[in-house]
C-alpha cells in the first residue's frame, strides 16, 4: 500500500508564489483597463474636435458658440468633466494637428445620429480611430498617452517628426506633462546623438550597439553647476566634479533617465596602485557600468589610454558576469573628431567623447532634461538620495 502524505497547510513560500501570481494578474488587468479607457478618450476627443471644427466652418459660427455648446452640455449632463470651453478648443487643436494622419470618418454626423435613433440598442464603437500614415508602434504610442500630453505637443509649433518623437518618448518613458513641457522647451528633439566613439568596432552585438548610440549625446548642458566665480575659459575639473555630485539628481536628469549614480572618485586597487574614476554610473538599459572622465579643456589622445585602463579594471574587478562590458565617456570642453578617431583606433574598449557647455542662458539646441529652479530646490530638499 502506497503511503500518501497530504499537506493541508501550504508553506509560506508557496503562499507567496500564489499571491505574487494573482497580484501580477490584477496589476496587468488594471493597466489594460486604464489603457483601454485612455484609448477611447483619445478617439472621442479627436472626433469631437473634428465635428466642432467642421460644423463651425460650415455654419460660419464664431468662437462664442463653443461657450454655448459647453454650457448646454453641462445642462444635459450635470457634472460632466472635461468639456469646458477651453477643453473643447483643445480638442479642435488636437484634431487640426493630426487630421492628415487619420482617416476622417467621424461618427458624430447626421447619419450617425439617425442610426442611433433607428437602432438604439446597437453597440456602436464611437471611439474608433484608424490611420494609414502611422506605423503600428507609433499608433500604439499615440493612443497610449494622455490627452494633456497630446495637447502639450499640439500646442507647440512642431513638425510631424518632432511631434512623433515626443509621443514615443512619453509612451516609452512615462513622462509627466511637466517633464514633457520642459523637454519641448529645451528642444530635446534637436539634440544630436554622440558622434565621436568606438562603438562600431568594440560592440559586436548590433542591438546593444544601437542602444549605446542612443544613450549618449554629442553635447551636454551643465549649467546646473555653480561656476559663476570661475574663469569660463578654464574650469577646474575637481570643482566641476564636486558641483555635479552636489547636484547629482539634476545631472542624471540631464544625462539620461536610465543612469544610476554609483559614486565619484570611484576607487580601484590594481597591484598596489590606486585608480580613481571621476564618476561611475550604471546604465539599466545597457546593463553595464559607465565610467565618465571630466576634462577641463580640449580632448587629448592620452585621455583614451587612461580611460581604456579604467574600463579594463572595471570589467575585471567590478562588472558582474551577467553584465555587458563597461563603457567609457570623456566629457571635455572641446574635441576634434579626427583626433578622437586616431586615439580610439587601436583601443579595444567601447568609449565615446562628448563636450559640455556651461552657460547662464540655456541654448535650446543643446539643452536636455534640466529642472527648473523650483524643481531643483525640491530635489535638493529631499533626502531620498544621499551621497
């Protein structure tokens, strides 16, 4: 006779597994529900904007008609939210910005009203949008971000590619409207990717190489540091480093969302000799260490050799087995791309060179995700991040 042991009491580990599975299902369900609601809202606002635009043009109504429409909607639907006169005008702007990219087949027409009256119980999809001009990923991004984000983009004088750039960023990085506003004003879409690098020959994985190229920029604005009392033509490297560390949250916002700060003057011991990396980061998306060397003047070939040594030491002493090889970045005031090419030619580590600008006035073509003074004070007042 076989002895069967039946466990009536699950272990703590088994319970945690069950709870974790259910939690994941609940969170995914909530996300999909919210995503669906947003998708329908975006389509509705587009159609309302279309309908209002067309009927005002054909009837030659003035802007005051929008106020009357909004007031009557409130009478018909007491407590209605989101259809104030200003909101309806935003819907018109939204529609006029994107009307060339969507198939115009508004359901808010006399034909539609007639069909509702004749078949009142029919489940009509009033909130559908179709497009022949956007690819699948761009259409999904378009439908996934909030209407406030859409209006922020539509209200600016941006060309189509710039608008799509910000929509992709909002969808992928979950930007707040405040962040979006700042990035647009700073002209992030005009920022050039890094040009001087050795990634093509040192990173064999094509996907990783592509992501590395997107992770670094050709120029960074570091006006977050307080160097007013210093000669603008000569910046002391240690002072620059101290200011960056003091404002590390803001620096990371300018540097990139996926960078996590690991320390400054990061110490490496190699056969009794001590090496110091100016700034060490970890990039979550690239899954690698990023060593940043700060230089006060123009790029010199010797900098590449120094950084190559640091990267070798980091790969041997700090990098974990499941992480990608470390990447190095030299931040300097000036650079010659030809000199960088010669310096990197016989190096075997992935490295890049970018320049930084320190100005009292933000040049839009170079700015990145820098906080406002109010936001900076708020960041520095928090103690969620201490170094």
